[in-house]
């Protein structure tokens, strides 16, 4: 599994991760195992992954969490730009999109 370093996470990104319920492990797994995000802007890469969640987020219970990570490659380094989460049930997965 990819291990990101503290410098890979801008302080603004860390704050957004907390607000959105995205962990470092979510980001690492999404980068390693996720599928291509079709909505990434030119010059930016994106990956998406759906996780089993089956717990409460902001007062509601959800079965799944979909994490989307947008990043750039600088040499061999991954620079994480942002990470988003959506909570729900029965998200599309990879080739099913």
C-alpha cells in the first residue's frame, strides 16, 4: 500500500479531510486500488473508491462512503490536491460507471 508522508498533505487539505470524514488511509487505498475519476480537470489526475461504511455520519447512518482523490504527479511524488467524500448506498463502482 502506498504510504504518503506528512509533506504530501497541505494544511488546508488536512482541514478539509476532517470536515469530510476522509482519513489518510482512505486516500492511500483510493490511490492504490481506486479507479479513474472521470471528472478530473486537465492536468489533474483523480481516483475514486467506494468503502463499506455502515455507520453514522452527521446524524444519519450510511452503508457506504465514496472517496474521490484529486492529485498531481511531480516526478515520482504524488501531490494530493483534495479529497471528497459522499455518503450513501449502492454507489457505482469502476467499470459500472
